[in-house]
C-alpha cells in the first residue's frame, strides 16, 4: 500500500511537471463563472466519549424509558422548555436540540435511531477505532473509512480534498489519499514568510520525488488557504463559541470557497456522562450544555451554507450509546446502540428512521443497553455511494458484504 | 506489479541521494567514506549528533565507539541527566502508588464526597480541599480544569509540574513520562540503549490513554521493556506478556474460557474468549502477518492465555493467574500439542514456541533492519541477522552486532536513506543546537503537532518507521515551523544559544555545524538565494530542510 502511494505520487508529479501552476485551481478560485465542478461534500462529526442517544432523541412514547430513568429522563413534550420537542408523537428532541426542529420540519434533518457499531466492546478506545477504521472487530486495518471513501480521480487533485479540523489527522481520514489536518485556516502556513519561500524552493528541488511531491501539494494547499484567508469574509450565520462551532464555520468557508473539498471531519468531546448527566432541570447540566452547542453549531452550519447545502451531507456518529437505565450517580454508563443524524440538501429528512427495538428488559442488548438495528455502515455506505458517488463499498467497508440502505437520501 | 513498484521506491530512496543510479552495482555494495561512516554511526545509533560528537567518535575509533554503545553499562551516564530524572517521581513508582498520588478528577470527587476514604497523602488532601473550594464552578467532572498550556510551558520545570499537580494531577504521570523520554534522548550518554528503548516500546506498543494504562505504562517501560532491550527476545516477550499494561491494553485480562467450569450467573455481562492479545502477539510481536499462522492458531493461543489477568487494574494491581477461568482443554498451537490440564504454563509454552519460530527470527531481524538500515533492506542482510537470532537463542545484542558488522549497514544504500520520525527530528534538532530543555510541555505539544504524541499511538502497530508514513502535509508544515521556532528561541520551555555562529549568516558553516555533513547542492542553492538575515534563521532553515529530515 505504501509503495503504491509513492508510485502514484511520483507519476502524478512526472505527468504534471514540477512548478506548473494548477490552473484549474486558480480558475476555480478566481473566475466568477468558471465551470466549477460543484463537488459533493461529506462532513462527518464524531461525538467522542459516547453521547447518551436516549436523552438526545427521547423515546417518550416508550414507558420503559421513564421506568429505567427515574431522575434523568426528559419529560414528555408539554411545550415547556424543560420537556422534549415532539417529532412524531413517539420520539422527541432534547430541549437543547430545539434549533434543529425547523430543519427536521423542513425535511433537511433525518434521524436514524438504534444505530451504531455491532461490535460488543464498551471501550471508548476500541469502539472509536473500529468506527473510524470502518471495520468493527478488526484492529489491523491501517486506514480510515473516509479516506477510502474518496472517489478515484484522474489527473490533478485539490490539495484540500480531505480536511480534518482536528489538529492531527484522525483515524477516519488516514490512508492512501492525501488528507490535511488544519486546526485553523489562519495557522495553516509557515509562520515565517521568508522562510516559507526558501523552504518551498528547497523542497521543490529535493532529489526525493515523494517528498518533493508532498511538499508541492502542501504549499499549494497553504497558498490556497491563505488566499481564502485574505478575502474578506463574514460567516453567513452565528456559530456558538468553542472549538466545535469554529470547526464547522471553517468547513463551511472551505465549501463556499469552492476549492475542491470533498470530505471533512470534525469532532466534539465531553459526552462521557457517568455522573450528573442532567442538572436541576432537564434543560440544564452537562448534557444540556453540550447538546446546545452541538445543535447551534449544526443549525448555523446549515444556515451559513445557503444553497450550497444542496451539495452537502453531514452525518454524526458516536462510538456507542449509553446504558438504558440510569446509574447510581445520575448518569449513564457505556452501552451499545445510539443515534445518528444526517443533515443536508439531499437528505430526506423529517423522519426518524430505523427499527425501534424497544426498552423492555428482554429487548435490551445484554439485558442493559438499547439494541442495534441499523449498522453505522448502512448509513455511511449510503452517503458514500449515493452522495459521493463511490460505488465500491467493498473497498470502503471491507468485510461488510451487504449493507442495507435506509433510503435516507433523495 | 507490486514488485516493480517496490523497485521504484528503492530507486527513489536508496540510489538517488548516492548519485549512483547509473551504476549497476547495488548501492548496498558501495562503501561509505571514513567521514560518512562516522555520520552514519551517529545518525543511526544515537538520536543525532551533538556538537563534538563527530570528533569524539573519531578519537575513540568508530569500531570501538559502536562496541561501547552495544554495552551501555560500561558507559558513564550523564550525572546532570540523572539528577533531573529524579524530579519525575512517578517514573519510579509502582502503579498502585502512582494511582494514589496522581488521581483522576473522578477519584478526587469520590474522596470529597466521602465515597472513598481520605488518603494520608498530603498532596491528595490538598487536591481534595481545592476540589471542595471550587465546587461552585461548572461541573468539574465534566470539564476537568484545563490548564493553560502556554502558562505551564514557559514556567520552570519545578513550577510547571506543581501547577499541573494542582490543576490536573492525573496528567502528571504523562508529563513525567514525556520528560523522561525526551531528556534521556537529548542528554543521555547511552544513546543506543535509548534508541532501542524507543524501538521496543513501539514494537510492543501500549496506548497511555486507555483507562488504567495511564498508571500502568511507567512501570511497563521501566520493568518490562528497558531491562531487556539488548537481552534475550524471549525475556522481553514474556515480560510484556505478563505486564498489566499489555494485559489491559489488549484486553487479555478479561479473556476467560468460553465454557468456564463455574455455573453461569445470568445477571453478569457475557464474558468469554477475547482474541485481541493472541492476534497481535502473532501478527505484531513475533511472527508477522505473513508468518504462517491461521485463525485457528489465534484462537488456540487465546485459549492458552485465558486466566492471565490483573488484580484490580484501576488501582494498579499486578499480574495474576486465575486458574478458575483458564481453559484447561487441549490446544494445538502451530502444530504443537499443549496437553489438557495445564495452567499458567500453557501461555509460557506458547511464548517458547513463538520465540523459537523461524518466522519470528525473520520478522524481528527485518523490523530491526528497517529501523536501522533502510525501508527495504537487502534480503541477504535480513537472512544473516535472522540466522544469528536463531543461533543465539534470540540474543538481541548479537543480532545487532551482525547488522553492525555488515557491509550493508555501512553502505551508500543505507546512508541518509531513512526519513526521521517526528520524535527523531525534534530530538536531533535539540541535540544539534545543543538546546537547553527547561521543561517538556512545549515539546510534547510540538510532537503532537508533528503527528507523534509520545506514548499515545492508539493502534497496537506502534508508529511506523517507514518513510512514507511521515511524508504528509500537516507533518511537513509542522516540521518547518518547529525548525524555525526552535532556532529563534520560540519553543516554550526550550532555550538555544546560537552565539557560536557569530552574527553573520555563513550558510555553509552553519549547515555543517547543524547537519554534520554537507547540504545537497540543491538545498545550498536555495539557501544562498534566500540569504537569510540572521544565523538563527539560517539554522532554522537547515533544520527544516529536506536534508535534515533524513538520517
């Protein structure tokens, strides 16, 4: 695999010629009416730490939910800010997710419940790894599902095809295709401008073709991002404070700049709510605060993109769900199935997808957790195939022979 | 196709720097000059030359110097380093003690709310008092106080560590580990031993942030890895197999016979055989993925290791064999019958079988050759090293000696053929500039930005030593920025004094002083064209150059 990557790079370099300006990029950037390929974009959001999906999308129609969670359940919808926001008479959103209700109603937001990874592990470490590699139960996988999801391209590629807003490249994006980690657009540069020029000329002439090739891509990406940075820009929406909002805002900026972004990754942490998950009121406390930031971020992203949302699908995931029953410290422990969101123009929203297994004791996974009825690869696989246009799912999710699409996308 | 591609890679990496592409002779047959041999010794057996090292090797004689590095107990360790290491007390603590002294926020909360007894450690008592004092703040468990890293990074070591202790005690163990590893690599005299400690830890990788491993790793490195880095492979293998850190990391501590003799208690979560350790033991630790074992062998090996567990891992308990959950049936591992009725010795027998398997000899030889010689080492060299492994019962020192006696090691094919890992790049920069590392917070962040946070490789594969892994955009930019920042004294917690370079930027002189050999003509041309204004910028540019990324 390694050598293949080098081979591809070296030959691309030879075909392209060192020093030749990537004219198509310049065209995409500067010409107002250039024939810009409106790239389809996939954005993945990872909720690290295992969000409590049962309090995120509340099954208020299931009496067992209230039996299992005497002190931390979200009350049935009654219109008050401390009750669930009714979606379909059975499920409701956590009150902090109220900003997403209009998107659900407009058919832009779909929810898949009882979804996640089939692997039984309750280790954050293993479960995140399995979800990001896209191969539950298989540790030896070297690369990530999003990297494999990139459709093959002939000819020169955008240096910012695959971008992580995590400071280091997450497992999901690692692999043969180039992906860049950009903790912030402003910092993606050599901080000394004279040094930058010298480095560029040094690496351009480096005898090592692979190093020279990567350096060329890097400086292209830097120039591209700096030129975006230099243009006056005001986000088209107000994002919440914090890293998550910043990440989404920068992804939106890259999408709107039409520089060839195809997949982007951002994460948000803090979801591991073993203790005091819910505050004095359901609209308060740790989970409520995190979900507020989460919902405001997604809503702002949707608004900011304007009509570009038609080309974008954003999916959310978390390594596993949390116990159906609350624990002794007003929190929840590591569970199994969870909930996933899909947001975007191509999404057939306004519906909670999936088969609800129920919370009756005999229906629980290992007698304690929400059971799984949708494999996360069914959701991601559909987006990869129908939205990104990569039909080769056997390569994206090796070992997963027959995904069952939920038909979330129009 | 694969083979052709492989050859192209060898050409790109091995031959071009040696400028011998037209010669039909393999670059691994072309000897290095005397001066190049000295550079090669320092680049491969140390974390990079410091000022004065080249002369030191020349004075002692290359062969004798190498022999000394192979016998580190005869090298006097740097007393200043030893004095500094004493400050990082968690490095010498058993896990239980580290767990008590450096509790997590959840543990502090448990004590503060009376769910756990108050320990007599005054430090912990202070932490609990602080917790109670700031209880009005937003939930401290959800959001453990984030210490402002820049503040700590620019403090003195003593103050910085105390700030960490007051605000995030659970991070002290990680801080101590990072400090120990970085300071030893930069200042230690037993360099080959240090390079090997890094190599073997990475070979038997454990991820620090997986649960109890946060307190198990210091003991793992100290007792399971370090004593064996030049010893018998079989000892190294067993010490890792029995380490709580590895048992926890690869889940073997929870692995029990599929049909335990105990009556099943319905309320308990399902437990059974866990194959994780068995799989990685075969694939990554011993035989290699193509070593010739089957899925059936993995299951059989996993059965042999049932009952190898840990007493109370979160409290830092030690290794324990629990016969009650051990699978006592007969197993067949790689054709060897392990009779029914065995106990802990079943696992030990597996280690014997694996340590003496020819695939293991070859896999270990190849791994060492890839680290020390080239990405694609000549097969004849691997054969000779593997042969030595078999003949010496897996004696690591002898295998290394076979490599260091080979013509391939001292050839153009090996010279500057390896891309430095971020850790190697950062440490070799610090050594080249003779930097003073005041505290390691800033450097730990740099390594994270460069893509190699120490002790935090999540996957059991460890960090790759292959060139391709480290050629990517984010990492390259981070290298250039680190290089410039270091030379301009802008890495928090690190001081460099470039007065010895004078005030004018004599590029050739600075390059030789930093790189210890000549820059390529292309790099020199680029540098001269830019005519950097200060020696600091010139030194930064050399550290960030393609030439310095290789060793």
